[in-house]
C-alpha cells in the first residue's frame, strides 16, 4: 500500500507536468490593449508574432458589438459568413473569447456583424509546431585582446527559447520539491 508521502509525490509530479505545459504556452490578447475592434486588420497586429500550437488567442470586445468566427481562407477573403454555408469552423460571442491553437497551419477569423469584416475586422495567423520554432544559434565566441574590455550584451531570446527556459525552471522547481518531500 502506498504511503502518504508517495501519494503526495505522485500528485506533485502530475501537477508539475501540467504546469510545465502551461508555462510553455502564450496567451495572446488580440489587438493588445485595444482589443478586437473595427478596422483591426489595418493595424498589422499579427506581424512579427510567432503563434505556436498550445498558445491561445484572447479576443476582448464589448459583448453584443462583435463576434469571432473562424472560417476558411476563401470565406476570409470574401468576408462570407453565411450560416447556411457550413463555413463557420468556430463561433464565439462572449466578449472574452479564448481560442486554443491546437494544430499547426493557417487560421482565419472574422467578425460577422454588419460590414465589420469588409471594413477590416479580420485576422489571419499561421500556427507552427513548437519543434518548428528555431532556437537562436549560440552567440559567437569573442576574445577581448585588451584587459578590462567588457563583452557585448547577449542577444534577445526567441519566444521558443523563453518557453523552454520557463518550462525548465518549472521542472527544476518540481524536482527540488519532490526531493524535499521524499526526505
């Protein structure tokens, strides 16, 4: 029969596994502080961002004023949101909508309120596997011929590197906690 320490250790390991996966995901607030709004696509909000499987999109807007509808590429291009067309892959309307990015590939979102999509309230993103996000190469080895010369600051970390760093920190903390519980 398992002792209470063993049961507790098992619970800690399970919790850490869940925390590590959460720590590696990013929740993107669509539109940042301005939220999901009219003429959204003109802001270039998604430009330069890397969306990874496991991340989430948070669409914030006044309930009843907008919608979030996931559609295919052709319906995105034409702003087609015909309910009879079975083109709606997902529909959200709470004003605080969380969309989980669960597979790699392109995703398209529009607002179905009157003419909102035609006026630019639409979002297209490309979701990649975490394995496909390239880690930055290690910095080159630099020698300094003069005493007292300081090295340059390290380059900024990529989102994938930060995910791995946070996930690793969570795993180390869990291992320390588990070891403390065993002894």
